[in-house]
C-alpha cells in the first residue's frame, strides 16, 4: 500500500486509530495498527467492505480476527502468491526427479541384463542363452514403459512450469498496479520512468512527463466522504486510460490524488495537447449519486508538463513537471502549464 498522507493528516489518523483500537480486544501491535490505519484513512475499499459489517454488528475484534483481516486485505498478496507458485514449482520438479530416478534404476537393471546376455552369447551355451533372452525381452518391455512414463512426465512438467511462469508473470504485473484505479502504482511508475530515460530520443523528439492533480480533493473528501473520493480517483483513472491510447505511453497513480503520464519520443507540445484532452474530459464527467442518479459534483484537474532536457535525470524531470503543476494551481486551477 502506498501511504501518501501528509504528516498532519497521519497524526490526525493516528489519534482516531488509537481510539478504535482501545474499543476492541486485539493487542496494540503493528498488525492491528495497520488494519485500523488503512480503515480510518479510507484507502482500502476491500478492508472497509469486510470490516464495516463487523463494526455495525458491535463485534469486538480479537487478535485472530484482526490477523485474518490483515492477511486478506492489507498484507502484500503478491508475496504469498509467489511463495505458493514456488511451492508448486518445487513439487513439479520433485515429481520429475522421482520419475527420472525410477527410469534410471530401470535402465541400470536393463544394462545388467544386457551384460548377462553378452556373456551367454560369448559362452555359446544355448541352454543359458534362452533364459537370458527371455529376461532381456521382459526388461525391454519394462524399459520402454519406464521411458514412456518419463517422457509423459516431462511433457506434463513442462506444461505445469509454463503455467507457473504465466502466473508468476501475472503476479509481477499486478504488483505494479494500483488496486483502486488499475493503472501503474508508484513502483511501476519508477520502473517505466527509468526505462524511458534509458532510451535515446530521436531527432526532434524528447521524453515528456505530465503530472495531474485533482483540484480541491480535500474538500471533496470532507464534503462527500472517502467513498466518493475514491470514486473520483477511479473516474480520473478511467479518463486517463481512455485518453492515453498509445502503447508506448504509461499512466500511473503517483500518490493520493496525483497521477502521472509518461510519453516517450514526443514533444512538449504533444504533452500539452494530451493534458488538455484529459483536463476537458475530466471537467465534463459527472459524479452521480448511485441511488438517485442526481449529480453530486463535477471535478477538475490541474496539470504540469515537462520535456526532458540535456542533463536531466528522473528527479529533475519530476521536479520541473511538479513546478509546472504548481503554476497551474497558483493561476487558478483547471489548467495546463508547461515547464
């Protein structure tokens, strides 16, 4: 979970968290604190959905209940999934090794039979040759069956390993996504930024970064609650995904109500044009009451655009995009500025 609350916000959340913890039976430990922090901060919809019915029923949370909530909704799921995949991979390899071992043992016995047959042939005794031939024929059938079993095990294991590789790739991808908006999270943004900056811009092109921030977001949360605030963040994520169609571009939730768009091999003018599209589409959307369909509010965003310059690194590019965003805020919000 990416905690983006300021020092003042987190201090206020802390006071509320301690009040909640004091009303329940669970110990005052980091697990309990993490559960209550994310609930009070309103940053974990899945946790809220699981916890609210318990609170409404007046249930006093125990250590076991808190630990269950933590594992299901707070702990990084990708790590548990990776461990599960690793265990299944180990089981697959153990099965393959056991099959290979059995085939190897059969091959050893088959080799002994061939040695005995060779000695009988050299001795030239017909009486001793016949039993050796019968045993060799029997072991040939057994060896063929063992080899076929190993081949089937190899085919099965290969399919299982390919499936596990696919699952691992999916988990790694999901670990880079923000669960609320399904765009990249901060870790994913950092990776894509590094990848973009490693590319040499083409002649007449550069790499651009756009920073977006939802205007008056604290007021939205204060007036309508965190659930509506989450809907606003989700809606902006949808606008960004729909507006940034080029596969080379990347959309990320930078933190809280702030988003970022990376546009490789572009120009500042193209960045400004894209930011304007997002700004206008955001202004046109309406957040409605899901029961009455009445319009609750409209939303605007401010944006800052920066193109990479000679000597820029990730930090300096982000700093200039942030400065441009701050300029948009200072000049009245709901606008795009370029650094």
